[in-house]
């Protein structure tokens, strides 16, 4: 009988295995890098698997902490590993019953997570920055992790436009979408000042990027939304003069490569998701924040940010318009 790929997605290579579950998006991966690096140091002879969406695989390789990605799209399906195979199961996804059940089904010898029925560990705390939360979690289990150990390795591809100003116009949810006209005002001002402005986003966000370009008077070749692979996108960010983005994976990549960034926050609390120390400025008005991540319309906190605010922040980072 042929092996069931749903049960055995990755063949064992003879090493004992650690499985870290965080079946989320790019920014979620990047704030977990310090915890993953702690696991790597604590288990140098283990194979470390990271359970997350498959499209993240190129970036997972840049953490220097993970040996293989286990494709996992959310928590709706069991993890594709047979019970008893994994020695250490690590819950970096959260502390809800769904993530715990998925990991409990692996029947690992050791569990690393927050305090819960059947789990020992630190109590979950609200309001903690995500980099600190996960570094603290593994540290509480005797695995030293530095929350500021978050920088990625450089991609093994060249940037398509070294020194560009990258304006990332997309976001996963409408609550984080800054208006097209405002992006266009910023893009026009920076382009008129002599900066090469590139507009990024996913393939689905390309029409939005094209609308920004048309409104700003930028040529089509400066719209690269949907035209870059993930490694090319990372290389573009890693070489950028400036990154302007809502609180998305693009902003987290700018942090991961210590590139100057202006980050527009809407529903997410800055205290939990803001950039680390460095050349990064946050713009928002949390006094009007609605905080509904899955809303279809922009959060009032991000709508409180004006193009003039963004250009002033860029000037503070040395980027004149």
C-alpha cells in the first residue's frame, strides 16, 4: 500500500524532530524568528519543522532556524504527521483549544506552550508584543531566546531595483487599506523629488497598485505588484531606500532587514505588533482605533494618517520630498 501523503507529508531523515506550529502569515513568521532561533540553539541535533502556509517556504529558509516547512493552512485539518513521530511539539500559534488539539494529536514526548489543561508553561498575557511573547514562552521552558534576534539572512537573489522607495499598497484586510489617493499623493511627491518609487502588493492587489500609479502619474513599469516572487520581494525590501506600508508583511520585512520604514497602523495595537528599535516610524491615532481586524473598511486609526504625515516621517528618516 502506498503511503498516505496526508499522514506523511515529509519523510523522516533519521534525526529526532521538533515541530513548531504557527499556521499564519508572513508577519506572524517574522515575529516568531527569535523563538525559532532559540529552538535551533537548544536542539542542534534535531530536525526543526515549521508548520505554516506553504507559500512562506522561501522566507522560512532565511531564518536560519528551520530545516523544513510542513504545509499547514490554518487549523481546520490535522497536522500531516503520524502520532509519535515528533519528539517536541511547540505551540507558537496561540493558546486556544484548536492549536492545542492539533499538537496533542502528535503525541510528542515534550510539549512547549502556555499554561493550559494538559500543558505546563507560563500564563498567557494580553497586551504583550509578539516578538517578546514567543521569545518569553520558550525561555520559560528553559530555552534561551533574545527577542531582538530577528534579522533575516539576505536572499540569494538580486534586488530588482536597489535603492528604490517601496510603497506597499495592499493589505490582507480592508481594515488596513489606506486610501488609493493618499498613497498616490505620497508616491507623486517622492517621485517628483527624484526617488525611484515602486508599488508592490500581491497579484490580487495589482489593480489597486495600478490605480495608485495612474493617480500619481507613474509609469506602468513602476508597478511590480504581482510580478515578484517572494524572494525577489524580500530582496527588494532588503535593498530599499525606504519602505512605506500598512502593518503588513512588507513592514515586517523592512524590520527584518533594518531598512527605514514608515508603518501605518489601523486595527492592530502598536504595543503588540509595532516595529523594533531602528529606523522605523509608526503613524496612527490609537485614540480612534476601532480594532476590528476583519472589517472591510479602513480602521479610523489608519484614516487619521495623512499624506503630509507620511512625508514628514520620511523626511525624519532622511528621505526628502
